[in-house]
């Protein structure tokens, strides 16, 4: 609309401004453009360490070059103090052409640089070095070797054909970039694409203005610089969305999802805790009932044995059976105490079995010392129960038969872990076996039962020696069974 109005009513709207007023406007607009260019550089460069966005890094360093060249264009403008060499319309126009050409090429090349891909040359130091090298080349060409560059502006005649044709080439590159950007699919949002497309359109109109002006102080220059400010601002917004806004929006969205998941997890945790409490109560009740049932069986046996007080065989059988029942009952106590349904601590279990046997077979006039050398460790339920049966069988035999003529007796209990193998040792300094004694034929001692349990159920090997006192060594695997729960 501004171009159309000025072109339609040139007598009314076209004018040339005094150099003093125009330089103020020009300096303000160019400094603003330089600040926006450096801001784009800052966004792309300093956010790269976190975002790893190659696209915004390339654009940021590209606009560092544009900002530096624009700054030299402002310093070299006719009417400003001489910038190294005398200022002229041609000098500032050459800087301008380089700045616009670099802008167009950077925007076009950026199409092929995907945000989330890695490139060998897309590195901070490499791009900074190449950018500063390009700025140095442009500075040397315009300041010291301007004759190598075709003239772009002639005082009194206006723009040269080279300047106009170059502006048309820049417009063509921008038009191609506009189409290519519209087809690209690497944008973080539709809004970012809209900013880029709008920036290209405004840039095209800006170049169109600078292809038709006749004076460096006329109204076309004013319109062109306003368009340039608008285009740079739109590019800044697009880069800001990609480098800052979008990552923060994703972070906020992620935090919201995490907060929602945390609330859901709290709800699930409360449900799980409630379920666990219910299961703990249920397990406690199961253990309690199991123990009561076992004790009920023991009580029934004791009651039935009381009908035969003079039958020593029945009394002995009931007594042995009662010990075995209590041994299995103790396993349930330890499982519940440990809050583990699969394993129990060996040392605690053996200690409790010793106390049980002591209470079941009180000794009169005999002091029995029990020596423990038990490593800390755990056994699974399927291994602990048969071990307990073997142990109580041995311990009860020692209490009943090992020390008939002694006032002091010693019992040693050893248990150790070696990899997946367990070593259990038991010995006393009692009378041992009589001469010619065959343990497997003497069923009253129950050693044949212990051997069957050790070898068949525990998968171990059993060695017994009763020549001097009593000694038993049992080796069995600790990984024969698997955890039930």
C-alpha cells in the first residue's frame, strides 16, 4: 500500500528529506536492525548448547554477519563522518548490497539445515570463524578494493543497472526461499512458519523499494528501511519460537504431564498401600491360623498319648512328633516376623530351635554348653524346614542320650555359605556310638530319617562319625529351590 500510494501520487507523496533529519532516521533504523540481528545471533548461538538446534545456530551466526555489515553500512552512509575512507552513496550501497545478498543466501541455505540433525561444519567455532572471515572480506573489498566491485550508485543519476539487477536477483532468491520454506516440514509450530513466510514477503517488498529509489535521502529509502525493520523483527520472532519459546512450552507441558502422573501415582500408591495392609492382615491371619492348626494337631496327639501313660513307645513317638511339629511351626513365626514369605534368617531360626529343645528336654544335673558359629544369611522356606527337622533330631538326641555320665556337655553348631553351597556341621563330646553300632539300622535315633531328608529333600550329602562323640557334616545346595513369592 505505501509503494502503491507513492507511485500513484508522486507529486503529493514523493519527497527528499534534509540530510540531518534523514541521517537521524537512518541511524535509528539501522541500529535497531543491528540490535535485532545480534539478538537473533544470541538466541541461536547461546541456546545451542541445550537445544542442539542446528537450524537456529546457522541463522544466528548468519545474522551476526548481517548485523556487522549493516553496522558498516550505517557508518559509511553519505553525510556520516568518514568511515576509514571518504563516505559516499556508492560506498553505503555496496555495503547494503552485500548485507542483503548475505541475508538472502543465509535464509535460502537454512532451508536445508534440519534442526535435529548433526552436520560436520555446523559447529559454533567453525561458523563463527567463517562468519568473521566473510565480514573481513566484505570490509576490505568495500573500503580498500571498491574498484573490484561494480558501481552501485552514481551521484545525480541514482542507481546503476548492476544495483537494480542485484536487487532483482536477491528478490528472486527470497521468492524461491518463500516457496521452499512453505514446503519444509521441520518447523516446531505453524506460528513459526507464518513468521518466516511473513518475513520473506516483507523482505521482498523492501528489496523492491531499494531497486527504484533515485536519492539516498528520499521517501523510498524511508519505506525500505521500515520494511527491513519489520522483516528482521519477524525473523527474530521465528528464531525466538524455535530456540526459546517452543522448548519452554514443551518443558511446561512435560511438567504438567509429570504433575498429573505424580498425582495419579500418589493415588495408586495409596491404593497399593491399602492393598498391602489388607494382604498383611490376611497373611498374619493365615500364619496365626496355620500355627494354631499345627498346635491343635500337637495337642490332639498329646491328648491321645495321655491315654497310654505306661506305653513308652507311644510316648516317645508322640514326643518326637511334637518336636517336629513345633519345628515347622517356628518357620511360620520367622517368616511373619521377617515380613518375607520365602526366606528366613538361619542364625535366628537355629537359635529358636535350640531354645525349643531346651524347654522340651530339661536336663537335671547336667550343664550343656552350646557353641554357635553361624554366618549371617538366609534360607528359602523349602530348605529351612528340612534343615530344622534334621537339626532338632540331632539336638534332641544329644540332650537325651549323649551325656549320661557327665555333668558338663558341649555341643558345637556351625553353618556357613560358600557360593551356592551351604555347610552345616554338628558335633557333641558325648558318648558317641557304641562299638559295632550301625546308625542306619538303629531307627530310634532317627538318623536314617535325617539322612533321607538331607539327601532326598535337600539334595545334599551327609557324613556321620560317632567314634569320639558325635559328628555330622551336611553339605547341600542353596539354589535347589526358587522363591515362591
